[in-house]
């Protein structure tokens, strides 16, 4: 979506508004020249930028001002008020910017600026002549873009086993699968973008080995690719279900655009689907296929879906949300066999199934790193700069396990925004910036018309403090271990989620 799709609301800012309308730290939604504009004040300075986030069109006026930036309430992208630049994922494109003039007691928005020239720092000593990125997902794409945005002029090669260029993977289980988003929303960038930015895409290409001594990636097709710096962003692979019949043609996993396309194609005739796994991906698939009017049953070994991640109370609420939409749950059991048009459970029950979708989790793709001798422990171990145990080699995204200052532990997070932000940080560190990765993890999950936002990371907690009413879709849950605040889940409270993110950031820097 683009910022121009936001309706024109509020005053015509070209006519001027009283200074008294904007207190320090306040924002005002208006328009100028037929475009929605956000007017913001910081001290004696006034700023005017595009009012819609360039990620999914989120309303920035409902977001949060932080210093001279604004954060989107939907998915926590961040933009500079001074330049309009997208400073943090998931937004990749800048918003527009207008000149602001104060005349007496009024503030007027004037002409739109041309896209700003990015302020680039000079390259550090020892900047690599070539960078190879393994993986065409969120982290790999963000790293390639950031290298160019930072002024890097060396060779960039992005090697991806996928046949399709980097895409908006969260959409594959959400609006695209539900039939609410066209496929032209799915590519992150056009083929022309990579050509114009001199980023070499090697699609459908698999790395077979990494030679860290000679700084070379050997490819399965017999070729090789030399590097001065390497980013491993190989992500994670779906866990394959080991039951009889799991290789039947009606069984699907969902990780790539090809997976989503194949599943959508079969919804044209399928009536009944069994989703194995009550994970985020499993329940998002359930919601999307219910939107396509399929009968959906969910099979999972736990007693309450999502309880391990969200707690029992929220887990039961999510289950009831799906049940009200017609999803039937079979909990506390697992599949014993997948047959022709059926799934037989360990409990002995048989479920009719034209389609079976398996979403029982993923494993980090660490095989290349292990064979190369890198330190691996439930992910590739990296330091605070996302450097691995090998010189010149970095890792980011689902595959990386890093020291988290909020929890005081090493963590690995399988979320899109974290992967993109790590790709951005890794790129800057490849260029010698020495930037710590301290971003608070964030993800969102969509179930019908309800969105759950999660900031922080809580693998274990002592208690959950609830504020608001879950059944009304208006609540905040704070996860604590001892006196430490670890994570905040919000439903129907987008601004509260941003404030929660700031609370956790303050804990990191205190």
C-alpha cells in the first residue's frame, strides 16, 4: 500500500494551523496538495511527513513520537521526521517530506521536498570488496538493501534456494492465503530494483559448503563464489512429520510462495482440511482457509493452543476465537497416519481431509555452519554485533542465536521483523560500524479481524499481569520473571504496544 491511499482528513495544512494546536510532542493529521500529511512538533521545531506507513499503510498519526522519529502503530516501523527515511523494518521505503514554515502564531506546510540525499558515513578501513549473502528471506534482503543504502559500492551476491525473489513471507499465511491480497503485494522488490542497485540474485541456487579459510562458498551445482564478508541468513526449515502417509500429495507445508500457491490452487476443489499443529502458522492457516469457506479441523498435542508462548488464558481466548468461526479442535492427541482422504489420530478418531497442512514448528538451518566449523548451539552463535566464531562471517535471522540484554540470555527468535532488523544491523557491521543488536523483538499474528502484537521475549515466566478484557479484544498482558519485565502482549491496543516496546528498550539501556 502507498501513503496516497489514506483518505484526506483533518485541516488543509497549506492554509496554516495555529501553533497552539500542537503542544510539544504532539501530532496532527491533515493534508497538503491532495496528500495526507502528518504534522509533528518537537520543541520549537515542526516537521511534515507522509501520514501513512510505507509497509502496510498504517496511520502514523496514531503512532508514537520518539525523539525526532515516529513509530507505526501496526507493525512498529520507524521513520525520521527530519528526512522521512525508514529507519527500522518492516518499512523499507521512506515517506514523503514537506517544508514547514512558521509565520507568527501559525504553522504552514509548503512544497514537498524531493527525496532526500541519504547522509552516508565514509566507509571504515578494511571495508570488504565483496559480500555474499546466503538466504533470500527477510534478513538477507534487508542486509543487501542496507549495504547499498549505506553507500557500499562493492559486489553483493545474494544466493537463495528459492526460485522466487525475496517476498513478504508473513502474508503467505495471512491475507494472501485468505484471498484478500493480490500476488503483486508479495514481492518485496521488483526485479528492476535488484538490477538498478547492482545486487546479483542467484535464485534456485544452493550452497553446499563454506570454506572459511579461503573465504569461498561452494555451490551444489559445482560453482563457487568468493567473498570478503559473508552473511549466513539461511533461516529455518519446517519440521517434517514422521508418520505414515506424510509424503502424500494432499500434505502441505507452508514456508515459500510456491507452498502458498500450491495450497491456494487446491482450495478451488477441496472442502475439508486438517491442520496439524496449533502454532502461529497453523492457526493463521486455519483462519485463512476458513475465510475461503473450507471446513477446518486442528490437531495438536497440547491441551491449550499457544499456552507455551502466550499463557493459558490467552491461549484459551485464541481457541475460542477460532471455535466461534467454525474451527474444530482435537487437542491432546497427534496424528498416527495420513491416508487417502483421511487423518487417523492416536486417539483412534478418523478425520476426513481433502488437504492436510502441517505446521509443527521449524528448525534453524545450521548444517552449512556446522560443516564449516562455526560455533552452533540451537542456532549459529553470534556476538552482540552478529559476528560468528569465524572471521568475516556474520549470521542473522531465524538461524542466529544472540546475547539478549533484556533477558540476560542467548535467544533465537523466529520472527520476520527481528530478521529484517538483524539483517540491517549485520550489514552495517560488515561495513565496520560496530553497532550492537539491541532491538526489542516484535511480532504480530493475525486471526480473522483480530491482531495480536507481542514485544519482548519470554521463554519462561513466573506470572502474567492482565489489564483489560480479553473477551472484548482490549487488553494488555505483561510477562514477568521475578522482578524482570520480559514481554508485553496487546490486543486492540496498538499504541500501548509501542509504549511497551519503549518500556523494554529503557530496561536494556538502564
